[in-house]
């Protein structure tokens, strides 16, 4: 089969399309013919070699994909050849193995994809939607009526969070850095969309939340924004740090005086029971129509290096997807 292989850690150019032997489904495993692969920012951190999870070289990147089961190993129940599925990791690793034409997965790593959802949409489900669900309902205790700021709402996790939060009855303010990004955020049902590159946008957010500030903030770039978040958060508010690319200086007094809390989140550390609940919430939302993954750009699998450059560039508007 064709697969993207990284034989060393480094820049996007280490990603090469190669021919590798077809994998075979073993005990308790299924093989998925991949129709679309989701590209996530962490794929680039792992490729560069500095990520918390460092696979043995050579490795096939990626944990997000969607396709059709084409082989079922012994002992598998509930899945047959022909089922449409999205995956959450592969048998090669919970965070890699998906940038390929075929992937073998443990049974718990495959999830039925409702007919109304396309394969490119299905490729953007696991990492973004499980992260967004955990941030909202597992960390921030989101409840109907809360005002939520999604600081970075135009990318994979942000869009997922907008859709979950709108369906749950929160008032949603989402930020983006371009006009396309802002329209994408509004199209998901966000009540307000604000440009995080406009001077004065923080004051605008406070005004939009009735002068109190947001009750909850999901933060995609904590190294730039965390101190500002603590300035504008409402009394008793919660900030969830999802994305961070450096160090930041904060004034802890703001946490004290606001009676606020700052939570962290790491997808790979979410307890198994919570991950199962997240997938149940995702599938229910896909079936009801509340959740609709947004595909921004598609590249052929061979152009994984270009996709890695793009996912780190400004101007997000949905998922970047590779087509094998
Ligand atoms: P993405 O699709 O690349 O989207 C990035 C988002 O951040 C876009 O909305 C982008 O908006 C926004 N952004 C850029 N500059 C910003 C700023 N100064 N202030 C606020 N937002 C800004 O990435 P993603 O998949 O949504 O992931 C978002 C972040 O969370 C990444 O850093 C990723 O590594 C991390 N993440 C962490 C976990 C975890 O387990 N903790 C899980 C998934 C993702 P514009 O491009 O329009 O400026």
C-alpha cells in the first residue's frame, strides 16, 4: 500500500510517500481502507521530534481518518466488512499510523460513521471533537446559559467546540484571524465572531458578554492570551488551556480576585471512560445534525508536507484533509 513515512524527525520534507506491505488484521482488530485522513497540529510537533509521544523511526503519522472496513480479524464483534467508520488511532499507536491507504485498528479504535457524514468530514472527528467535548463538559463544566469564549474558533477544535456549545444552549463568542475564518465561525451558529488580530478585540468580548466577561474560555494559544483571559474572565470563571506554543507571564492575583480556575487538557491522558462518553456524544450529534465537521482544504496524500506547512500557518477555516 501507499503510506507517508517519516524516516527521520525534522521539517515537513521528511514526509515521503512510499510503498509498504499491506497490514493484516489480527485478533480483535479490523482493517480500514482509508478514504480521508485528518491533519492535526500535533502531527507536525511529532514529526519535528519534540512531542511528548515520540514513535520509533520510521513511522507513519496521524491518528485521524475515515474509511470502510475491508478485513475483520478473529474475535471482533459489532463490525463487518463494508461498515463506514472513523478511527481514533491505529494498532501501530494511539497517535500515529493513519497517513496511509490502509490502517489496522483495535476494535475500540473504530466508530460507526453515520451515512450523512462524508469521509473527509469523518477524518476530522477524533482529535478535534473528543478534545472539544472534554474541554467543555469534562473540564469547564459547561452549562446552558453560560457565556463561552472560544479563543481560536476557526480551526478543528474551535469549530467542534462551537457546535457542541451551541447545541448545549451556551452563548458562544468565537474568534478567528481572517474574514473567512470569522464567516466560518458564524456559520457554525456562534452568536458573535470577533477578530483576534483587531486592536481592542478583548474589550469587544467583554462588552459582548454584558460587561462581566465570559464565564468560560477555551484557549487555543495560551502563551499569547492567558493573562488577557484572566483579565476578562467573569467572577467564578474557568479557562481551559487546550493549545500552547511557548511560555507566558501571568498575574496569579487575577485568578485569586476572580475566584477563577485554570484547567489543562491533554487528549492522550483523558480517562478511557470519558473517551467512550465523548464518542457517544459525537455519534449522537452527528446523527441528530448538531455536529457537522467542516473541511477547509483537501490535499492528495502525497502532499502531506504541504498540508503540514499549511496547518501551522495563520488563516484556519476548518480541517485540512489528505486523500489517499
Ligand atoms: P487549527 O485547526 O490549526 O486552528 C488553530 C486556531 O487557533 C485557529 O482558529 C486560529 O485562528 C487560532 N489562532 C491563531 N492565532 C491565535 C491567537 N493569537 N489567539 C487565539 N487564537 C488564535 O488547530 P486545532 O486543531 O484547532 O488546535 C488548536 C490548538 O490546540 C493547537 O495548538 C493544537 O496543537 C492544540 N490541541 C491540543 C490538544 C490537547 O490535547 N491539549 C488537542 C487538540 C489540539 P486563525 O488561523 O484564523 O488566526
